[in-house]
């Protein structure tokens, strides 16, 4: 269709048709978002503001939620606002805390191997139990 060949009334009809199409697509977009949230068990309005309920987000570097030095590329990874659950009502496991705790336990084990304890065996067992509880 060449819009320059239409009469004024035909143009008005075309504008009305396109407005109806836009309204239809906007309603469909809202419906699809609602269905996706429902599929994930997220009540509409309770989705994470960082990822919109997807559980993933794009970070501005390759460091993602891990922080530290990263490359110059946007990278998708688990959302650190909800830790993948899509809602802040019931967050997923805090991967940053797990990584930190895991590094700490590993460091303690290294110290243990050299015979220079900084933690007692009970403290180390408690840390391992906490780490195991977080990993489930
Ligand atoms: Zn999120």
C-alpha cells in the first residue's frame, strides 16, 4: 500500500486500523508477561525489579554478579536481585555468599594441611554444614 495514493478518508481508516493493532499488541504483551509470571509461580506485581521475573539479567561486564575484574562485554547471568527465583519474596540461594563461604572453607583447609589451624575442627564442621545447607 502506498500511503500517498490514499484519500483522506482512507488514510484516517488506516490510522484507526493501526491504532487498534497497537492496542491489541499491547494487550497481548501484557497477557504474555502475566502467563510467564504465572508459569514461574510469581504473583504479578511481585516480580523482581532487577530482572522483571526472568531470574536472569544482563551485566555490564563479564564479571557478572561475581564482581571484580571483568571484560568489556555485556553478559547474561543469574540475577543478583532475586538469585534466579524471579521474585524477591522468596529469593534463591545467594551465590555470592556461597562463593565467599566456599573460598573461606578452602582457605581453612589449606591452613589445616600445613598444620597451622585458625579454626577448630568443630568450627570447620559448622562451616561445612552451613555451606551444604546453602547448596541445596
Ligand atoms: Zn531478579
